[in-house]
């Protein structure tokens, strides 16, 4: 007798997430919104590979950041290359900008992306190890109007998606003022070292700015009294920042100044912002994304000194907030026609009709394996079909077909040969009726 094999269940890798059909509606709406904004503001899509040389992130995001030191999926390839799954997309976009000589194009080069990122973070609600971000990057211009426009895009996309949004903005200064400020901060924390959390006492020398946005209660208390970056900005950076704020006022964007917005990564300079959703029941602000200038990044990666700015927003977080806020979704286009069939002969004919209508440009759907009419009408309703075509033995014999208006339930017999023009006529009538209703 053959021993029965024990079944081993397959399962999802920890921190990963399936995007099931029910949720795809949110994804489609977000993709569409992002693409529309990109078109309006003149951004072109870029897709970079998921895998890059590990060094790209070490040099840019920074070896001492959590993202690089703790959270990267890194491995050595069969060929011996040290590679990583991208933890964010900006470094890759800038690598591509340099490698493809985009500095010879009219500046700024405006690019957007939407794709998965990977961080070996602690999974929890709204935090995954593979998550998606969409982001916009404008490379090659340091005019403050670009900063304001980038903030505006991040703000208006989320507002258009039905969320209540607040922007918190800061300036982390240019390299010189940033270096000066870090010195001041180190001095401030020197005699408070013992009260810092373990992570912050390690960060103090390597990634000092991060002390300002540590979530530990004690560290937060200490950071209340820190000297502020705005008081240490160079004249140039200050002027730049004031101009950004002026444009934001002009655009009526809901923002507040937050001297603790430093962004986690090494490459940020001058304008930095985070985007919060503020309608949560618990009263907590939830970060949906963030952005900032990275005027040294192109240079850091071996290109010509080039100012740039960008932001990234987490898609899963946005969807979570849209669901919490019960944002009403426009379910989009439904089906014009559902084809119902009764009996094997009718089913065969219906299969041909389905192809014929599909090729003629109708949006058509079916459930050929279903047998009863009631079941099929129920499916037609669920799928939101405007009309159902019903075909049985009698219709085949008479060379006719039944058209059922799904809203009124009225059924009419029409000549099978005239089916396309009959449907078109009815669909046109429906459009006119809907337009009148809207008025
Ligand atoms: P960051 O690149 O860290 O500034 O993150 C920008 C946005 O990406 C965050 O505000 C989140 O919306 C999203 N995000 C970052 N990390 C994760 C994660 N582990 N899971 C889900 N979303 C994330």
C-alpha cells in the first residue's frame, strides 16, 4: 500500500500581500489619477528594474539609515554581483537619468513611476515588506515654484481621491547649512545622551537629523527643545524656502510648518515635506508619503551637479485610508450587454454572438457555464449590464433574440440579424436619457 502523503499548505510570505480583484478598483482609480496628473503637469512615465546594485542605495539613501542598514533585501547573484531589491525608487530614477544622458534634454526632466518597493520592515497594518509607491521627480531645476508645484501635485492627487490631507513642510537647508546645523544638534544632545533610546544613541553621530523624528516618547520630549533648522539656514536657503511658502499660500494648500520633518534619507536638501491624512477617528495623523529636494544626488552618483526634487506616496496606505474614510468610488464603466443562453444549441450560438459583439466594440459579458435564466439574470445584475440578450430554442427557431432592459425589466423580441443596430439604438437612447437626468 502506498503511504498517504501529508499535504503541506502553501502560504503567503510574511509581509507580502495579494491584491485581490475586489481591491483592484482602488488600484485602477489611483493609477488613472496619477496618470492624469502626470499628463497635465508634463511628467513622463519611467520604469526602472526592481533589482539594482546594492551600492546604489548605500551611496545615496545612506549606509547609516534604517532602510539600508536593516531593511534591504540584499543578495549575491549567481555571477557574484552584490544586488538588492529596491527599497525606494528615486536613486534608480537618478541612475537612469545619468546613464541615459538625460541632462542633455531640456530641463527639468519630469518623470513619474508607480511600482513595488521592498523593505524588510516589521509588518503591521499598512506596513508591508513589498509595497507600492507612486512618485514624481523633477530633475534639473531649483526654482522654488517647482517645489511648490511638486507639493501641490502630492496634495491635490490625494485630495482628489477623497482624502482629507495636510502637508507639513520644512527646510533641511543646503549642504553647508545642514552640516552646520548637525554640529549644533550634536552639541545639544551631548549631555542628554543617556536619556536617548538605543537607536538614537547610535544615530547621534551617524544620522543626527533622525533624532528629531524618533517615535520614542523620551526622545520626542528631548526633541521639543532642540534648536531649529530654520534658525540655521543660509540666506539662500531661507530665501528659497520663503518663496516656496509664498507659492503654497497662493495655491491655497493646507500646510503647516514642522521643524521636525527631516525625511529619513541622506540625500535630502532644502525643501522637505510629508503628507498626512487627518480624518482618522483616533485623531492620529497618518503619513501617506513625503518628498524633498535632493540637489546633491545626481552629483553623488557621478553626474553633473543638478538640482532636483521628488516625492513618493504609498499606494496601500492610500487605499487603507480611502477604505476607512468610506470614499465613494465611481465604479466606472459597466457592461453594455450580458448574453444569457438556454440549452446547448443556444449556448453554441451565444458563444459566436459573444465574439461577434466583442469584435464590434460592445462591452459584453457572460457566464456560459450557467444553465438557468434566473441565475444568469442575477449575474447580469451583479455585473451591472445595461441589457441582457436572451436566447433559447424558440429564438433559434424564429431567428430572433430577446432584449431585456435590466433597469425596467421590459423585454422585446428583435430580429437576430438586426441585433447590433437594435442594441446601438437602445444604448444611444440610454445615453440621452442619462444626460437629461444629469441636467
Ligand atoms: P518613504 O519612502 O519612507 O518616505 O515612504 C513614503 C511612503 O511610502 C510612506 O508614507 C508610506 O505611505 C509608504 N511606505 C513606506 N514604507 C512602507 C511599508 N513598509 N509598507 C507600506 N507602505 C510603506
